[in-house]
C-alpha cells in the first residue's frame, strides 16, 4: 500500500506525488490523472514505461491502478 506524503509537481497532464510504501518504507513517485481528463495520456505513458523498464535511464514502472 502507498501513502501520499506531498505533491511534488503538477501540470496539464496530471499531478506527481511523493508516496511512501508500507511494504518497504521507501519513497516512490506517483502520477495521478483525473478520470475525466480532457487529454488522457497516462495509459500511453504506462505502456511506454513498461516497454523501456529494463533501461536504467528512465523511471522504473512499478504498477498502475484506479482508485
């Protein structure tokens, strides 16, 4: 489970939060996009991150979901 600790950025494509994991107590970044976003791009970003997940020069994709 992840807990939001603070917003660290936002823009036209969503908001970025610093989150803490209850499993390993490590900080992670979480991008949030409103369900009614006019330009829904998060699913595209997820597909790209999954394809480049073996490259150490890009953020590591952990998981996605809807809440």
